[in-house]
C-alpha cells in the first residue's frame, strides 16, 4: 500500500480568531503568502502559531486616496478660514518651497503610520504642475519599492492646479506617467473649463492605457455636476471599471430621484466612488448657519444601487484636513456616526469600504479573509464588529503576504 502524502505544514497559523462580519471563531492557515485553510487547524503542523485569542481578523486596510506630498503641512500652511479655496491657495504657496527631501520625509512619516495602522495597500496622489514640476513624484517614486514588503503603493499623478489654466501641466502629467506614475488624476472643479479638463485626462489615460481618478463635484450645492461628463466619457471610451471619483459631495444636495439616477448611471459605467469623510466633514457646510450639512456623498444610497464605494484618508494635518494620522479606523468611526451606519449590516458595509471595496478599485481581486486570498490581514483588539468599526482598537498584529510586519500599536510624533 502506498504511503500517504504528508500534509505540508503552514508557514503561520492565526489561531482562534473571529472572522468578519458575524464573528465566527476559526483558525487561519497561511502558506506561501496566501490563506490556504480556514477552520479547526489545531492538529496541523505550522512553523509558527499565533493565538489571537478571540480577536477580530479582518482584511488589510486599503486606503485608496491619500495625498502623500501634502501630509503634515499645517505648520507652514495653516487652516484659518477652513474653506476649500483657502486650502488650495495656501497649499499652492507652500509647494513653492517643496524639496525632494522634504516631500519624502513627510511621505515616509505617513506611510510608517499607515503600516502600523494595518494599511496594506494605498493609492497615493502626488501633484504634478508648473509650480512643483515632477519634484514630488520623483521624491515619492522610490518609496514604492522601499515599502513593497509592507504595503502595495500605487501612485496617481494629480493635476490639482488645473490643466487649461496651468499651461504645461498636460506635458508634465504625460511625463509623470512615462517615468512611473500608475494612474492619471484630474480636478475639473479647479480649472477654467471642467469638461475640457475631463477630456484631457481621458486622452492621457487612453494614450498611455491608465486608470483615471478624479476629484469631482466638491461643493455644498450641485454647481458643477461634472459627474455627468465623466460618466459620458467613461462609456464613450470604454473605460468601464477603470474610473474612480473622490468626494462627490454635491450629490448629497440633489433630490432623491436625481441621486437615484446618478447612482444607477455610475453603476452601469462601473465608476467607483471614494468618500473622504474627514476632509468632507471639515470643509463642507461652511456657509450654513443652521442645520449645517454633513457634506458627505450619499454612500448608503450608492451602495444600495450597486456602486463600488470606498472610504479613504485623503489629507493628514494640512489645510484640507487639520486632523488625522492615516488610520483607516478613524474613517470607520466617522462613517458610523456621520453617515448613520450604526446597524450591524451597515458596520459590515463600513468594513468593506476600507478593505475589499478599495482593493477592487486598485485592481486587487484576491483581497479578503477567504481561502485563496493574499494573506494581507489585520488582527484588531476587538471582540465584536461594533468595537472593531467604532472603537478604533489596537492592531495586534498586521500581516503583509503572510509575514508579520507590525506587532503592537503605539502613537508617534509627526515630523
């Protein structure tokens, strides 16, 4: 009789974890950087076994919209009026003094904090324009390789200052994409002709075969409605599943039939929406003297319509967002409270909005807590989904590709 083949040992077993969203207890067996088994694995061999003792194990956080080059600018470009116009103006002034060393140091500080918070993938926006040229991109590009064992970093070349009103930007964007930026980013509300801006961004995307990420319709009232033009160009150019929209706060000010119509059009075009709650709550509603508006995209309505919806950090300690530290669990806390997502099913959706939904935007289809997924995982010091999403618990530990990259929490000083 032939001898039975021995079962290969696991590289790592996370024992006695609670799996989202219901919190069923199970062991997670990891081999070659992927989840190979989930269940009772007590009798199976493992090179290392970590008892997580009934804590929640969730997919690694994916922060799909972060401004690495503008982090930690509050000391040199403070927020006084708290308006979007002020934030754009004082940051543009600060950019004139950017050096490669300065940008890289601030970006590293944010990436280090993100890794400790459990972020295993990120899309970082880096501004490209005649003010700063390619300086910021050149400073951040090496960090993609430097952090690859801890975090997958996509870089979006972003035209914050406009394209038509900032001559030379289009050529700089093309060069940024040529030398290593992954995604082309636009900001039609901050240009002389929003629709022409959108057309220029799509032309670059088609020329160089890149995904598109727009800052769009960022106001209290529906004064721009550039989303309609973006939907039209997405369908016209066949860019289904390759477009993401950040902010989209104007949609919240539309009536319900209009919200439903736009949501269905976004779903049909495969366009994702990235809510940026910290920034949007801070900058929107500034003119309201009573019943101050939240200024958040209608995430529950969009999700119900089948739109891919994520939540992301956006800015950290600058004029756009004076608070924050790159921790995605601050976003889940804000969504639970400000977007009325406190029911159990809503909290499960909130978890998806900082894990599997943004992973889909970044093109990571194998992200989650399931057999076959990459073992990018976070163990939260929480014993319920409510505590995990609303309590900002410690991370104990963080895994990237099945390897522990961080074992204990801790607050660190900003640069």
